[in-house]
C-alpha cells in the first residue's frame, strides 16, 4: 500500500512538473531584436518563450561537447537570472518550458558553424550539424535575452525570448583578431577575457603576436634564454613577462572550448631584437644587442646566412607546432628593413619549408608574397594591395587586415587617448563601412579566407585599454565577417550597435562611446 501510494505520488509529481501551466506568453517581435552579427535568415512568429526557475537545459545524450556547451550556457545565464538551470541529458525533446541543444549531422547547409534556433512558446530548440554551430547559436540565444542577463549579479527579469526561427551560417570561415602581447605583455586572464568577448560576437580565430623587438613571450625549452632574458621587459621599460608552455596550452584549450583557433606568431627575420639580445650567436657580428623598450620598427634582423639561425627556427617551430593543434604557424615577415631583399626571399622560402616539415601551414604578412608562396601558404594583407594581388596571382589565400580599416590600434579621431594614426583615424562608421571583397580590384571573395583585426600594443598596457580600442570596432568586424554582404548597411547596424551599449556595460567592457552611435542608456 505504502509502495503504491509512493509511486502514485511520484507519478503525479512528474506529471505536475511537465504539465504545470506556464504563464501566458507576451507578444514579442524577433525581427526587432538587436542581434550582432545579424543572422542570415530569420522568421518572427510574434510570441515568446519564458525562461523561468523551472527551465532546464537538455542536451542530446552522447556528446561531451554538447554537454560542455550546455554547461557554458548555464554558467552564462545563472548569475543574472539566479535560476538553477540544470543541465540534463536527453534522449528526446524535453517537455514544455525547457531549452534543448542537439546535433543533427544531416542538417543540410549548416556546415561547420551554422545553426538553427527555433523558439516557440513552449520550447527552445537549438540544433546544428556540428558542435561549433551549437556554440555559435548559444551566443544568439544569449543576445535574445534582455541586456541585463550579461550582468554578474542577480537582476529582476522577466527573461523572455522572442519566438520564431533563426537559420544562420557565417560568410567567412576565418573571423579573427590579433593581440600583440610582445610590445606590452598581457597575462592569461586578460587573454581569456578577450577570448570570451570574441566568442560573444562569433569570432573564431585569435592570432597571438608572441615575439617582437621588445619581448619574447612564449617559453621555448630548447632556447631558455629567449624568455629568461628576452621576456624581461616591454615598451616603456615595464617588467614584461611570458607564457610558460603550460599557460599557453591552457589558453589553447580555453579558446578551443569556445571554438576559437589560436594562431601563434613568431615574427622574423625582422622584429627580432629580443631574440638577438638573448643569443649572441643569432647576430651576424656575434654580439648581443641590449634589450629594447622603444617603439621603432625595422632595425633588427636574424643573421640569414648563419646555419645556427635555421636550427633556431626549426627548434622554435617544432616546440610551437607540438603545442598548437590548429593548422597554422605565423612567421611574420613584415617590415624587415634591416634584411637585404636578396637575403629576405631565400630566408622566407626556407622557413616556410620548416613550418611545412612540422606539419603546419605558414602564414606571413603581405611582404611574404614576394617569395615563392603558393596555395599551400597564406598571406595576410595589411598595407600593400600590390603584394595582395601578387599573392592571389600565385594562388595563396588571403587574410584581409587592411590597416586603414581594421587596425584596432588606430585612434578613433585626433582626440583619442590611446592609439596611433599612421594608417588614419578609424571611427566606428569607417570600421563598419567597407567590404573585404570590394577593397582591391582583382581580389575577390573566393580569394579570401576571411578577415582579421589586429590590436598592436605600443600604446596600451591594461585590459581597460584593450577594451577601449577593440570595442566597439571589433563588433563591426564580427558582423562584416559573419553576416551576408547583401543588405548589410550602417542604418541597420547603428541602432543594433546602440542597443549593445547596455550589454557591454553589463559585461563591464570599457568601450569607446562614439558620438556617432545613439547609445541606449539603460
Ligand atoms: C605595423 S602591421 C606593424 C607593427 C606595428 C603596427 C602599428 C605589421 C605587420 N607591422 O609592427 O605594431 O604597424 O600599427
């Protein structure tokens, strides 16, 4: 008897939790919502889904990656909502009131990163062909909730999601940013915060500029003095720093969990004073120069006709390749004004071979287009259209980083408290109003891997400084890289960016409040 009533009660309780009436849905218009990047397609149905204290996040059983993304979503929503948001395994679609993350490998046309987000009054279903797509869709889901959801402490709600369906795929598979951790060093926590902010806008590549004249920032076990000596200072004479191999691996893992690829760069043969100061044998005259804390460029070079130089490059690339699961190693090659052209070209050709021997694809700045590049290496355009065209003629894919459009270290205007202006001033509308496939006649969409926005750090040395220069411009680049070219325009973007002001404030991002954007205040 006791047993029967126990099971009866249990059955009633289960029934109750599934069919308990939900509050009446409020009308909402998905099409009016400020999503960045704007999705490829969207259908609004005029109603809403209420996220409540009873909502769980169900993840299709059997995928560790989905379970991790489910936990990530719960972690992002818990602080502001105060809801428990349990993550549960599901063999099938859950009952009313829940969020369901699932993989559908047959989902035609969603590719690596596309997703479909279907929101009804009773259920939120996020599906993708690959786990990365689910992660990108999770960012859309976050942005559909009120801005206060991104706050670190409990907020009042209510937490309604507008109903409808979003089917979204990226325009480019390479949507990047670069941090220069060499001119000024930034620690692991700063880089992780940058990765989190990139993820919110669906960026997927972080290029780390790990060495330059002013500092060497990655431990290389076979050449320990690179960091012991070469990592000791930075621009302005501060204390510098470097990542141990364990710290670097931690960053690679942290980024990979957000489906962001890390590309390490060791710049050469120029921009190498920190290495030359650490090992006299890398200098043609056998003498180590002093460490350098200024901001000049183009004065240093590895000794291209010494065999030890290639042993050095091979060791560095071998260790980096072993730590880096992604396909690319960036070997710089820019502004090598202290290297004769007849030395530069064979040097770059030889080091490209070293990268390939270690199973990786070499990326070089646009000057490397003068060397024997072909479809097996990548060129990054930053200054020269001619080198960009030369790369395309030789069949090398391009990353577009035109300095006068995407350099995050350019000042917004002449009054900006940080930044340089050698490539011009880049206000927020200038950052948005260009297209990578229209910039250079002769360079077409099919020639591009995608775009990358570099942040050089001569003038910045704190996370606040990073945020001030990167935001809101990085958001412009995220939309250019993800959203369809057709229909993309400033009049549509401006109010959406304005509506992200409260989101950036909730995340405590110290962004530049451009007067060209009618920022939403609350
Ligand atoms: C040019 S971009 C450089 C960097 C500087 C940057 C400053 C490139 C490949 N080289 O060394 O930091 O300008 O904006």
